C-alpha cells in the first residue's frame, strides 16, 4: 500500500484559511464557533450530533445499530448521535450557513468534495484513523483537495460504489451447463461475456415475448459511460482534474456506444427512460428480467423483493429468505469484445471499465462539536462497524481488511479499484455538468434502436463518434457557462 503525504491543520490560524464562507455565511460560521474549531481531542460534553445517513442504511436498520452502539459507548460523556432526519440530498452549501444541516454527513465523493470547494466541510486528521493504512490511495485521492500548495483530506472512505451484474440463478436454462458453460468453469457464460449475454437475451425473449434477458435503462449516465471508458473514453484529463479536456469521445469510445445500442436491441422501449431503473427490483423478482446492473448498496433491496415474490408463491418466510440468498447473484461486470461487435465470437475479450464512486463520511464546517463528530466518524469507520455495514447492506468496503474477509464481490471490486477498472467520479465541481448532456445522448442512442431505418441517426460507429463529440461540446459549453 502506498503511503501518501497529507498535510493536517494543527493551528487555528491555518484552519481559518480553509474554513468559512463568504458574506453572510462567514458571519454565521464565526457565530457558531467553527472558524476556530480544532480537532484537539477535547471532547465537547452533553452534545447531540445530527448525522445525515444513506436512506438504505436507515431503512435496513443498520443506522440504528450504529448510533445505538455509539451512544452506549459515549453516554457517560453526554455525547449522543441522532438521525438528522433530512433528505439525503440536502444542499449543505445553501443551508449550512443558516444553521440548517447535519453535523456529520454520509455522501458520495463528488458531492462531499463539491462542499470542500466552498469550504463547507472540514479537513480531517486522517492519519489518526485506524482505517488509514487499510484504504487504497485511489479512494483517499477522491477526498483530497489542494489549497495554497497543501493537500487536505476532507472525507473518510467507507464503501466503493461500482456497477455490478445482478442475475437470477434459478432462471438459468436447465441445460445451461451444456449450452452456456463453454469453458466448463461452472459459471454461466452470459454472466462473464457481454456477447453471450446478448445472445442469451435474444433467445429468452424469442422463446417468451413477455420475458427478457439483460435489461437496463440506457439514459443513466453513471452506468452507460463505463462502456465508453472500456474502449478509451474518459471523463476529464490529467487524472480527472482537468475539465478543459473532456474525453467521452476519446479513443474508440464509439465502440462502447455500439455495444450499448446492440444490447438495447434485445430490450424494449423501457430502456429509453427511467422505467427499467425504477422497476428492476420487482421485474427481476417476478422473473420478467433475468439480469440487470446496479450498485452493491442496493443488494438488500433486490433480496427483499425476491423474498416477497417467493412468499407470494407459497414459501414460508424462512424458505423464501434461504431461496433468495441462493438464487440472487451479484457479480462483477462481464467482459467485452475488443471489436465492439457483440456478434463477433472470435474477438478477443477485454475487461469492462465502469464509472464508480466512493461513499464516505465528512464533518460540516458549521458544527459546534467537531471533536465529538470526529469520534463518531472514527467509530463509524472502525473495522467492526464497516464489517456489520457490509453484512447488512451488501456494500463493498473501502477497507482492505474488511473487503478481504468478506471475500467474493467485495474483494473483486477492491481489486478492480486498485487496477483502474473503476473510474471514480471526479472530485471537482465541473463534474455536475456531465450528467444532462450525457443523459441526452444516451436517450437518443436508445431511441435510435426503435426508429425506422430511414430515420436512424446512428447508423454506424462514425455517426456515434460524432454524437459523442457533440456531447463533449455540450459539456464544455455548460462548464464555461458555470464559470
């Protein structure tokens, strides 16, 4: 594991250079005492910490276990953590300066670092965390920012978000080991190769027009962009830090667009909008879909839907839970044909790349109890709590020790992060401008599949390349307007 040099704020005057906001915000921050807040180990007594958590962690009961355990440990010091009871997409930049907002927040790296640019969250003394050496440099970098030539870390990585393939093992053909396991490795070919998934999807739909193989909304930039990265595309230049260099059309990215178009041809028009994203849980559960892709943190939601489906067919709760765990499989993404043609069975296969993120904890600049907040974040990112979070929610831990112990997909995601197959969302504000142009292109690409031949816009890879270049131009214009 490579070690990083991280500058930590030790003096109040240095903190003042980083913390605070402009105009009214500056006055509010000073009034709240945040301007001189130091992580000096002197715990504030009799304080209540408002924690903004992930909705899934709350609904599945993990968050209650976390705060109950923390509160028990610190009850003698009068420190208590509670649910901030706010929307997880709260805008700290606008609400924090006026006293509305959490003390601790759990968010994706691009959201947290957007707040770092506006000095709405605190730089953290990360070397004092027990997870410091257990988290890869790639994940730490997602939370770094530079000010006056110094590097500050503004968040603690908890889990890696990256698209995973979900499929139903009990929906495989009875003879799958004969027809769909050519390498005899006891793993279905369609879960290892996008070409085979395409073939399987067409066959399944042909046999029963009401059923489909792989289904996913193409309009989701987060998931679709990975197909571009696999063939040489990228987000921004210079390690995702240079927004003047937009690379979604770079390399042979058009091959990725071609793959998406081919996959869409085995779906229905629901792939154009959010329909599949919304109904994937229920449609995978009732057998309409064989497979889809989503992130690890929603594994428990897929599992719950499948359990309900089995119960509705007569299984007891215990039987349904057992069957669901046996038959719902989450695995890493299949490989792609180097040629970009899913019908090219002779093509060499390459690893799929994907857009990813790192979710983690940060501390608001507006908190009146920074030391108590720091203790909470240390507790929440400890080995035991991350292990429990992974067990209950199915996340892929950023901690190497926990990821290795969990094994399976967690270990694979960790490896893919280390090998660069997971392209982390840039931690700069300009990333907010990629989503709308990207979504527009992918919607158009999906619509094209269902247009009459004479009205198709993307009849070949050259046309797709032009479409991607136009998307990059729109992103550049949006960034310029923002600036």
